[in-house]
C-alpha cells in the first residue's frame, strides 16, 4: 500500500532536493507540511497541488 504521507527524505527525493533544503523549505513554510512528534510529514496531494501552483506562477 502506497502511503499518502511522505517523510522529509521522501519529499526531498520526490522534489529532487537535498534533504537539508527540503527541511529548510518546510521550516520556512515554502512547502506544505506538518509536524508529528517533532518530525516533518507531508501529504503527497498537498505537495502535488503546490507543484501545480508553482508552475502557474510563471504563466
């Protein structure tokens, strides 16, 4: 079963970012995420929407 929730490592891989960059983006609110017990988690659908929004900004 594929999870809709991604870890910081998974979201970094998905976005092709360095893990430290993904962490910084999350901490700065640049990518949508939430903390569970101090660890960042991301909903894949929220990341996909964010990607779509980033593409629309250039138009």
